[in-house]
């Protein structure tokens, strides 16, 4: 993958990650669960890079979709940092450009995604 394409994907991922972090924090703030206010305080006082570890075992099921997406976004950005972005985490083949354009946080090629869904 060309460097300029990777930079475009990186920026797209960073923007979604920033937006999702804000939405996640607001979702937790609006929770009726008192325990979530403690988690919000922890998150507000931590670096965003520490959020996944802090929240991992403290979330109720309704918060998991946003949390799981945060995990995907951070994994994709990590792959960019180590030069592995755009390669399937299972078979290590290149992920089709159109799949990455649809979701830049894609971790699997179409073939492996289909196998995993089965």
C-alpha cells in the first residue's frame, strides 16, 4: 500500500477514534449506573491510550459495542505504526483496498472474514 494511502486511512481512523472516545465518555456519563461515574472519573484522568485497559472489565453489556469499536480502531492504528496495516491478521495476505475504504479498521481479508463468520 502506498504511503499516502496509509496516511489517509490513518487520519480517517484517528478522526473516528476521537469522535468515538467522546461519544463513549458521554454515554458513560449519561448512564444511570452509579459505578459508571467512577469509571468516567478514571477515564477523564487518564491518557486516552489507557482507556481500553481501564474499561475492559468494568463495562455493562450496553457499552460493549462502542468499546469493541475502540479496540478495532486502536488495533488498526497500531498496525499502521508497525507497518502491518492492510494485511490480514489471519492469513497475512493484503486486504482488498475496497474493504479498507469501507472500514479502515478491517483486520481480515474477505476470505478470512467469511471463514470466521461461518
